[in-house]
C-alpha cells in the first residue's frame, strides 16, 4: 500500500465558453454558426430578448454590462460585441483559419467587411426589420408607408454595394471562399425576411451567394435560422 501523500493532481479542465445568445438576433446567429462550424464546444446560455431577460440587474451585473446579446464568459472573462468575440476566440485558436485568417493580409480583407457592415448593412437592415416587423408587434401601430419606403431605399443602397462591389468579382464577400464576413452579412440580410422583404427579387448575385453561404454552413445555418423561417413563413427553398 502506498503511503505517498496525494499530489496536486492535474489542473481541473477549464469549462467551455458560456455563450449568451438569442437566435432572433443577427450577430447571435452569426457567432452560433461560426462556433458550430469551428467545432468549438460552448455552453448554451439562451437569453430570451422577447421576455426582457437581458434587462434585469442580475444580467447587467453578472453577464453583460451593455445588456445585449451576444456575449460570452470564458472562465470568468466577460466579453461583448460579436466581432470582438470572434477575434478573441480566433486569437485563442478556437476558430479555424479558413473562417477568420491569421495571416494579417488575409485577415485584413475579412476585417474590411466586418468594419464596413456595422454602420451600413447592419444598421439599415435592422432598422427596416424593427420598423416593419418588431415595432408594430410591440406597439400595435402600423408604420407610415412613406417611412417604410425611405428605410427600404436606405437598406437597398447597401444591398446595392453588396451586389455591385463586395460580390463584383468573387463568390464570397472577402474572396473565393466563405469566411466569417459572409456569415455576418447573411444573418443581417436573412432578418429582413421577417419583414416580408425578399432580397432575391432585385439582387441575383446576392441570391446566388446566399445559397452558397447556406450550403457551406449547413446544417448549422438552418438550425440558426429556424425561427426566422418559421416567423417569415418562408423556408430557404421557397420560390419567388
Ligand atoms: N454591436 C453589437 C450589437 C448587439 C445588439 O445590437 N444586440 C441586440 C440584438 S441583435 C440586443 O441585444 N438588443 C437588445 C436591446 O437592445 O434591448 C454586436 O455586434 O454584438
């Protein structure tokens, strides 16, 4: 029988990243798809925005001081902002290089899109979705036609840029293969389905690109968009 005192033993394994998200949120879906494609284990922490679960003091203090999704807690390290989360987990080696390159030249090409999209594609698609779908649901009031028209035009200015610039000579927004940039962009555009906007009518390149993104990301893309398909009443296969 051994009399040796028990040693310190192996350090306890770190727990998987806690991921706080709601699949009704575009950046939440983007990270969800990226994590699944990366094979990165994560602890599911679903936050139901519709029930105001992010508006409690407990959420503000313990989860995210900005009271939004998505965000993570990596063994005590709390981080918000989807793009910052992507870069952090990439630096930790959790995201494969084909989704977010490590080589600075290739990485800058993906960053170029990620920086562009916040104040352009995201803001205008999200505003259209909010005004046409979310606010009427919350307030019972229908927005004025001229307001919807103005928001649609602003959104289409950015969809024009995706069609004519980002997809001008390539199959994906940052080059010939899918990266995180495509996933962020597709999730923003898919949100407008719920406001009955069909991007495929005016934009043939976006239409073909969305199909490529979905195919490359499936089955995770369809899992992430299950609510979007259900609420909009349009599956990805729906004909015009
Ligand atoms: N820039 C942030 C945007 C986060 C954001 O706008 N989240 C929305 C859902 S898409 C949210 O949590 N909204 C809740 C609220 O504003 O009350 C990111 O990329 O993570």
